[in-house]
């Protein structure tokens, strides 16, 4: 596949994230949401345990004070949830503060219920494990230090449990049962929390890997654009000289009086003019986003102009345009889109097509342009690597850049390109370009 001349990088006009894309900091927000959910589980478990131990087991607890601590945690959790709904990212420092708050709330509950003698003191390990997954190195050690200090203080300062006479001789048995319940709770909560956290981190790593790959591809495009722009400047001078020579030949009696020679000179002049037009397009596309005087047109005229020029350069190849039953807005005739469509048409011809269809449609968000042919189609490997450079069935050095450039140019416009094989053979390549990118602003908003 031949490369497409004149590539430029265009900043996306929309601030929204496309499907499959999300900011790397979204992992922090999702992890904070998991902490909020885990805190609700902890609050519910604390309230249930307090009421069961006090009313069923007959162990005297300062119920009012312990329920007050749980209520404070619930109020903070409600506020955290409300703030989280308005946020798009959460910093590591905020996760550290959230875990530190949980350590302090756990310390308050343990202080009111036996201190270090309470088997649920092992819940400090849960906070440390969560910190090891979520936080940076220094914040993790901060949680470890705070947990160790609080556990040490609880061994010295705490309110003893008010055991009944029947419970005095069974304290060790109660401690063993409580330890088992605590360890089981820690294991379950770790599984429930660490699995989603690991999934969030995996999604973040995948997103960052995609960004790195996209940066490499865009760097490749920039290099090709610079080479194309330099070549266009270099070729401009000899083409201008050739145009002058051909103009002089037209006035020479030996040629002007020889009709066959005159026709050949005229054909050469048309070829030179076409080459100069291509070079002009390259220089325009390598410059500003839309040139100094962008052309305003409608979709039908834009597509018909592309089809007319392509038919003139590819005589004998049938090309049919189908616009569907749609109303189209007025658009800015972007030369990059023109080149992308022309490149898709060239690819279809080179794939052995006997006829080509240029299909145009739209929906509420995008202008959809498809090129369908009856050629050899794509191999499974090409569909898997669609849009990557040097993936071609032609077996020629440098082939495979055409679709790579089309995919990346449309992506920079905020759209996407997909490819499929037809049930009866041939291939279809579909470009989706956001209307907000190409349509006039007032019509795009309407």
C-alpha cells in the first residue's frame, strides 16, 4: 500500500475519552471507591459485632461510645462518596489519609473493647496490606508506623472488657474464636478488595502501553511528514522549470505545427500541473491545521470532487458513490480527509478490484465514509494488525503505510477506522469522523 502524502497532527477537538481510553489517574479514583465500599462493610461488621457481643454474649461494652465511632466513620464515608462523584482522579496522598483515618477509627473501637487483648487487633494487618497495594513506599511505611504505635498504645491504655462471672473462665476460648473470626474476615476482605485493585492497575498499565504505542506511531508519522514536506520543496523547483520548458515548446514551430507532438506536450503539461497540485497539498497538510483559507462546502460536493479527481486519474475503474437517505451538514473541506479517502480508493484498486463503491452516511455523532471493493480482501493477520505500519499483502518494501497513515490521521481527528471482509469477497474499510471535527460549529452543535 502506498503512503499518503502530507500528514499532519491535529489536536482532538473533544475533551471526552473515547471508548477503551481512560486517564491513568482513574485507577486512584476507582481504588478510593473500593475503600469507601470496604469501609461500609467494616462499619456494618462493627455494629453487628458490638450488638451481638453486648446483648447476646452478655459482655458489657460501652455501646453508645462504640456506635458513636461507627457513626463518625459512616458520616465521613458519606462525605467521601459525595466528593468522589465530582472527581475524576484521586491522588496517592488522599488514599493515605483515608487509610490513616481507618487506622484511627479501628484504634478507637479497640480502645473501648479491651485494647490489645481484643482478637480483632489483627485488623491492623488489613490496613497495612491495603496500603502496600495502593500507596507509594513512604506512605506504606507511614501506615506501618501508625499501626505499630497504635497497637503498642492499646497494650498499655484501654478500657477492659466487662466479662460476666460465666465468661471469666472462658476468656481464652473466646479469644481463640475471635481470632479465627478475625483471620477469616481479613482473608475475605483482602480477596474482595485486592482483586478489583489488581484489575484497576492492569487496566492502567494497558492504557499506558497503548499511549506509548500511539506515541511511537505518531513519531513515525511526524518523520514521514517532515520527509514529505522536504521532498515537496525540493521537487517544486524542477517542476517549475519543466513547466517553463513545456510552455516554450508549445511556441516552437516544429511542435506547434505538428499535431501529435502538440498533444503529447499538452499531456505532459497536465501531468506537471497534477504533480504541482499534489505537492501543494503536501505543503498545505504539513502546515497549519486547515490552511489560511479553508474551503466551506457540503458533503456531497466534497465527496463528488474526490471521486471526480480519482476517476480522472484512474480511467477505466468504475467508482460509484452512494449517499444514503441522509441530510448532511456543511463542512470544512479538510485536505487530510481528502487524501485519506483517496488513499483508501488506491488501496482498493491495487487489491485487484473490478469496481469500487464509495458509501457515505451519518449518525448523530459522526460522518461515516466507507470504501467497499470486490478485490482480494484482507487476510486474518492483516485484520488482526489493522492500522499498523508495514502490514501489507503486496510483498513490496515500504508497502503497508497507506492504511497506517489513514488510521492515525483519522484518530487524530477524534475518529476511528475499521476493516472487514465481505461475505462474497472483497473488503470494506469504514472511517468514522466526528461531526464536531468537520462540520461547521453551529451545525455540529445543532
